């Protein structure tokens, strides 16, 4: 039997841990000193940067301890309609969809329906037709697809070079027809190389195992449990069209509307998600975790499986102040000594990004409806993120200010 002293020590540790997460003086909802002034400075920088670049419309939110501590909106969601950006504005999240696909795969793994080390051809035998100079196609696993290390090319459909070509292939058979013309570019698992087709293959596996369309499965098993009721895939329901942002391309001073109400076809698991930032905050809260909702969150995906997704698998890039690795469909980035779980998106002139620092339970998410030639919107996004890394996240990460 434990001694009285040991039992008291155990009770004290429990109380202290509970107090850390719940007390108004130290846990959820508490803001570091000077945060109001710092966020006001960020909002000014954000709008000035967008205006100078020529961005038509954008939204940004900063989240700490499951609360939105800052939100700002800039410009127009739709120029012809003179509709301003607000918190209801719906953006196309493009490749951030990949993280939902990864979560769905982990759900199926946890339910015993697949193993991460299963050969992909176990589920998609058509891939035997792919030319693999580095070995047998059975050596490529689901794990490789999840970490962008399988050796498949980057673009889904590299043969699109005419304005009249469909934006994305609409049918699985179109991809299968090109398998004999597809090559594995390096030995699977040997390095990182971002691959859209690899994620589409994960979407196909989800459909084959669940007998649901990808969109239906994710809606039932991720979006609905997280109460992301205004999130959807591909073409917009009529009742939400009034919130949908129009995207624009800016080239040599000329602004051109991009495709309206995009259908991503068979590539939906790769980039088909649409949502307002208010729904995406619910997603970030799930990633961040919340004691009050953890039972629901664990039904979507248990915490240990999420954290497994955030373990570095292959190196992406490294420099003095920046290190980037690939986890399972999430990027793991370190900026100025702060670790982030992150992903970006870019499609049909929409650019999106989120960063989450789990240690300080702080995140930001941003969307733009303008793609400027020469990757300038990406540069703008990088500048805005760097401002946050240097001036906002450290306030929350610095324990002395709590």
C-alpha cells in the first residue's frame, strides 16, 4: 500500500496539472502581456502588405487556447458583386485537403482496415502498370504516400497546357490510362518529393475500403463530428454561393477572374475542400486539442495517432533559421526555434496556409483570393508568416509572460 505521503503527492500533482489547463491565471484563454498592442501592429502590417502587393481579398485569424484572439479581413471577396470579405467568406483550401485525407487514412488504420506498411498495389493493382526502374511496385507502401516519399511526380495531370483543357481530370479511368506512361522517379523512401497523385491514390483507397465516395466519408467522419457545417467539397451548394469568394490572377497589372465554383473531379482528396475560416478554426482546435471536447476529438482520431502524424519522416529543407520535414500529410517546420505543424494550399488562384505551435497552443490561418504572377502571393504569405513568427508566436511561447 502506498504511504500517505506518496498518495498526497499524487493528488497534488493531479491538482497542479488540472490547474495548468483550467485556471484563469495560467491556462486556457489567458493572453500574454502586450498581446493587444502586438496584434494591432500585425493587423496594420497585414493590410499594408496586401495593399502594396495588389491582393484583392484575404482573411486571417490567430488562435490561442482554442479561442480566436485576433481576426482581420481585407478587401473584396467578389469584385463584380462589390462583396466585402468577412468571417463568412468561403475560400478554396486546395492542398490543405491533404491533411484531411491523411487523417482519414489514420482512422482506417486505427480501425484495423489497413496497415501503413501495406503495399499500395494491394488496394490499387492497376499501379503495376507504372514504370519503376528502382524496384518492384509492391515496395511502395501507404507510408510512402503519406510522407510524399513514394517517387511519384508532383502534378496530377502534367499534360494540361491549353486554356480549354479541364482544370483537373474528372474520372479515375483517366488516371489509370496514364499509368503505363508514369515513372517512379527515385527509390521509394529515399527522399521527399511532393506528389499530388500519391494523395489521390490514398483517396482511392479510402473509397475502396469504406464504399463511400471520398467526400461522403470525410463529411461523415471528420467534418460533421467537428461541426464544420459550412464546409464541403467541390461545387458550392446554392445556399452558400452568396459567401463564396471569387479568385483572381494578377499578371503584369492585369486582373483576371479565375474559374468560378471549381470542381476538382477525381483529385478531390488532393485539393477539393471549401470552407470559411470559422470552420477551419474548428479544425485547428481539433488539431490543438481541447479538454472540454477531447472525447469528441478522440472519436475523430485519437491524440496519439495525430501526434504520430506529426513525427518527421523525411527532410524537406534546412537552413540556419528554418528546418522543414514531412510527417504524414503534415509539414513539420521549425522557424527561429519554434516548432510548427503546417500545410499550405494553392489552386485556381487561391492561396492558403496554416501554422500551429502545439507547445504554446497557438496557431494562425490565412487565405488569399489572388494569385500574383511570379509566386508573389507566396512571398506575401511568407512575409506575413515571418512577422507572426517573430512578433506574435514568441509572446505565447515565452512562459515568463504567462
